[in-house]
C-alpha cells in the first residue's frame, strides 16, 4: 500500500492563528491559544495519522525582532522550520500587510518547496476586502497557493488538510502511528499552567514567567504533579500569588481542570512560585527550559 508522510511547518506573525490551526488539524489542544502575542515559545510538533498518511505539523513562535535571549531562541525555532519542511504554511490574517522580518519573508518567496498562504480570520471581513487581500498577497508571494480560511470557525480547514496530503511525498511514517506529539507530558503541564497565567495577568508578568514541573507521579486513578512558576523579580512573585494566594489558586484550579481532560484522570496539582532572576537572558537557564538546544 502506498503511504505518504511529510513535515508541514506553520510560520507567520504573532497572533495570526497558527496554534488554532494546528490544534484544529490534530484534534487536540497541543498549543496554547490566547489573545496575547508571543504565546508560543517552542516549536511544537503535532502528528496526524491515517491509514495511508502521516502529517507532522510544526507550530512555531510568531516572527518578531528579538529583544532578549529568550526571543533570540524563539526565532531560532522559526529558522529551523525552513530546514526540514516538505510543505510550508505561511499564515496571515485579514488586514495584515507584511511579515515583521524581511529576511524570513525572502525565504518564503524564494522557497523551492510548496507554499500554502492561508489568509485567516476571513469571518471578520467582507467579500470586497477578501478579494483585495487575495490580490495583494498574490503579488507579494507569487510562488504561494492562496487559500482563505477561518481556523477558529473551521472554514476550509479540511480542504487545506486534504491539499497538504496531496503535496507531501511518498514515505514511510516518521513516528509511531499512535503518537500525537514529540513533547513529553511535563511539557503540556507547563504549557497549560502558562496559558492560565497569560489569560489572567497583565503587562510584563506573563512574559517573565516560565513553568517547570518538578514531580510527575502517575497512579492508577490519579496523577500527582508538583510545578514551579519561575518569575524574574520578587514583585512579580507577589502579583502571581495574589492576596492570600487567591490569584495562584485560580491558576491552579483552571489548569487542573484542563489537565484532567487532557490526561483523562484525576489530577492533584501543587503550584509554587520562585524567583529566578533574569532567566530570559541567562543562557544556562534557557537551555534548562528547552531553549537554545
């Protein structure tokens, strides 16, 4: 039986819907989704299997001009997405005019592999604006196949996936057929907790936070988890904890509910907050958290 398999890498500016699209393809919540930019920090693989295909999707951080070491590492994940792709998805949203990094844009327009330019969030536009945007991007990226979609509403998502399967090469699968992602359980625990922090805290706080799961014990009916929320300053620690621990408790309750859905088991979650000064600019700390690898 013929079998197709390939790597499909999703790139674009922050907050254009890359994570929403990948989660829609995979059918699982692998990438965290919030209205804040720079939600995705790592390159996350989501694997979709069929009898005669395996699509390995890669969600990457939104393209920005780096301001500190962590962001440099995030852009390193984006660069790597150009190196192993069989199909490149360049995602833009209605009203967007350009990519925030000219060098990345040149890589897209000179790509030798198939490029699907997905014009997302068309549910927020009218027909006239949509036609204008399609013409604009056809001139900017003449090597791309342009497909208007709404990742959130599911419009044209199946059609895009069917086109991906047409484009990927004949190959045996790269991963076991029952595998959903390349990331371990602790990664999704950390990301689930970080999502709640992104949702409930303002300004710099969410971007100064990293989560480290120190203990993960799985029993027959319950998983016991101990995670540490790292911040850069003592003042941030106080904000994360909140009055009498109320803010931290809300994060814990919401994260536990999501994790119980994800693992299909009862979760006992303990959260602690520690100060880890300037971790975003510390090469050793970044390597410990899975950046700069």
